[in-house]
C-alpha cells in the first residue's frame, strides 16, 4: 500500500466486524442511524437534553462520522423542548469561599421544593464543589436535622466519606443544634451562605436550575412522578462534561466515564440478552 494512503487510514481498524476510527465505531452514511444516535444521546433520560458541546461529547466518546459536530449542532438547535426551556434559564453567581483541594472535601447542600410524589415533596441536592458531582435525594420539606443527617449517611457518606466543610442555607434544619453537634463530632466546620439570598450559594443554585430544566420534558402533566426520574437525572448530570472543569464528574471522581453504547454484545444466554435489551430500552 502506498505510504500516503497508509497514513490517511492509519487511524482506522477493524474489530469484531466493526470499522473503528481512533477506537470509535464508524457510523455508516445512513440518515436513520445517525438520527437514532442523535435522539438517544440528546433526548433520552440518560442524556437529558444537554447542550451542543455536551451532546457532541457523549456521542463522540463512542461513535464517529464526518461532520458530526455540524449534525449535532443542527439537531440540538432544532430541539423544540430545548428551545422552550431557554426561557426558564437564570444566571447565578458562583461564589466559593475557598478552592477545594479534592473531590468531596467541600460539599454544598440545598433543597428544591416540588409537588408531592410517593410521600415526598422536596429534593435534597448535594453537590461536590470540586468535581461538580451531584446526588439527588427525595425527602420531605419537614425533614428534621436528624432526618438530614441520616440521609447524608445513607446517600453520601457511604460513597465519599466525610467532607471537611459543608456550605448550606441557614434554614432551621441546617442551623439546628443537633446538626451542628453532628458536624463537630465529624470534624466538619459549617460555612453558611447568606440567609435566603438566591445567589448566595452558586453551586446548588446552578444545579437546581439544571435539574428543573431536566425534569420538565420527562415528568407527566401532573408532575407527580418526578421521584422516578431522579436516578436518571443524577446519572445524566454526572456523565456530562462540566464547563468549569473540562471533565465530567464521573471522570474526576472515578477516573473514567461510563460506557454508553447502543451496540449490545450477545452473551449466549437468552435470558441475559433479553434483560440487556429491556434495560437499554429503559434508558
């Protein structure tokens, strides 16, 4: 093979019958296939109607075709749901009290009050100020300090250990003597933002805005099933590349992002294959 031709195709390989470009599956020039990929990596609950850059990042991690960026931009800009959501955006100033040294050392807490669903009426939003990773915990607006401490232990502490500092609003829950005593016993120094000021805590306000925009296209018209969408919302956020860090929260905390692929590899076990297809259809 002539050297110039070999150089042109040096990034292409064939693996298990698939043509790969720099390790990514080359998508054939079929509009229906490209449309399916664009729809999945932008519209699906696991993707969550991200912007152009985030959608391109999700697709290009696994697939390649010429002019992919152009097609992604056109698809996202023509998305009616995204166009409607633009009118709900707000800008919040990000005001960190100090620069965190590593993941889950500084944490920001806040509540989003929603409609009732399965016994819950609000969401506890927990954000890592370093990686921007977020955990979403359904709860009640009447949650006591003891309740919040238990939720923290069950959903955050078991995964990320004890933070050095927390930032939160100064509502009665976080200001309670019990929670302050718990922080002292865990050697956490509370750092409260300005009371009830909508821009005082940029980390959680930005995430709250993102979450409301995510839920809007997926919840039913009664807004009574939002609890069911929280795991997918959390995944979509943590798998998206952050403008602030240039990486996804998954990459920063775990060193890599989950592999999302529409290509299902047969296992030879019919029950397992059927289950894999069901899970793929769910997300």
